[in-house]
C-alpha cells in the first residue's frame, strides 16, 4: 500500500468517526460492486474469539454467529486457514452441514469467504452472500480486490490506534514526571534537603507502603495544596 493510499485511509477513518463506520460503509459498497452479492460481513479474531466487525444492510441475523458457535463454516475456515472458500450451491454443499441448513433457511444459496491479511492479528475474512446458485462466481475477482481494501483499512486503523496509545502513554509520563517534581520540591522546602535525597525518600515510602510513586506524589501535592501543611507518615514521612 502506497503512502498516499495510507494517508487517504487515515483521513477516511477520521471523517467516518472511526473504523466501525468505515467498515460498514465498505461492506455496503462491496454488495454494490461485487456481482451477485446480496450481503457482506467482515470476520476478525480478537481476544481469541471470532467476531463480526461489520455487516452490510440486509445481512440476515445469525449468518456469521452460527459459524462461530459451531466452529465451522466458510467464513471460519477461510479466516483460520487463510484459504479462500467458495460454496456455489449450499443445497449441494457437504462441508458444513449444520451451517448450511441455517443459511438456506434464511435465503442464502451461495457463499464466498476470502481471507484478509491483518498486521498483528490472525484469522480474518471478507464474507459475501448470494441468494442464487452460483451467483458469486463471476464476482470473485472483484471480491478479492475488496478484501485487499478492507485489509488496508484495518491495518491503517490499527496503526492509528497504536499511535494514539503511544501519545497517551507519553502524556501520562509527562503528567507523572510533573507531579513527582512537585512532590520533590515540597520535601526539599519542608525538610531542607536536596533533590536527590527527597526523591530517594519518596521512592522508599512508595516501596514500603506498596503505593505507586506517582500516586504517592499526587497525594502529597494534593494535601499541601489543600492547606494541610506538612505531610505526615505514609505520604512522605521519614520511613
């Protein structure tokens, strides 16, 4: 994927208020673009379980969930084996008998599941459903192209998510550093000691009382700001 494509996807994710909205839009577009497709969904394994990230309008309830519950079906197999699965006629299909019966009962006759490559994740697939026998056969190339688009969208979103988490970590570190510096300054003024000794004392109290240094310092600063004056024992005493 080119840098320009990545930038465009990032902008699309922001404009659509997140990955979920963007993926729902992609599944609707897949139905419009892939000949014979009546519905579309996206399967991804998260937290060690398969789930549907997005589904198009008109997707019959339970089509994916029945597969997850049974641990068997074209979408499950495509995701887990990274191999494309095509069932041109579910009435003649023998690979997934429990799923086939349900799919036929809700009007699905043809299923195409294409694996998606997702960075840092495993088991993902684009699932397309047709209501006529063999209806998805002519659209398999278009479906594969859409699977690539969906994979790109998920990968860009995951990178954005990781970047946001990194920024949040930096902000947390800066806040922690600030409150620790304030606590050190308070001890220096109250005890007439230098910064190194003040920090060592705070660390020792933190360890002795099994309290995070940041939380200890936040408590100390809050007590002094609240007008309690000198801080006692557990907060930063001579432990």
